[in-house]
C-alpha cells in the first residue's frame, strides 16, 4: 500500500498479488487517526474480482487490524499485516508515507 498525504489523511493506492492474482487499488483513504478503507480490483487470475478492505492502522506500532469482503461473497479478517521499508523517492520521508503488506484468510 502506498499512502499519499492529502491534508485530511492519506489517499491509498498501489498494487499487490494474492492467490486470486494481481490486484490494483482503485480507491482508498485513511484518516490521521488510522481509520481506513480501500477497494482492489483483480487484473490477472480471477479478473474483475473486487475486494473492499476496512479497518484501523496503528501508525506508531505500524500495524493494521481489519476485514476484507470480496465481490464473490467471500470475506475474512487480515491475519498478518506488517510494515516494510518504503522505497519512495528523495522527496518523500518514510515517516510520512507508510507502506504495508498483508496476508488475508477466510473467516
């Protein structure tokens, strides 16, 4: 996940990969208190599958607790979510642009 400061919180963007295929984040937002949501669309594998994720980031501990719901009807909790080093450019500071990875499982 890539976070871009938009003065009221962070816009969430990025891409990923899971058992369903490669995904892109079409839209997302997290406020400065950590309440977040984002929508992903699968672009390879199960093409067209949509996933909505919601939950809370703890920016101090660099953790996330939340749930996901797919357009297929499946849903679950994030079982693992950890921060990783940010590979941004020289104009972005790691403290301002968090980066995270997640593993999701069925509930």
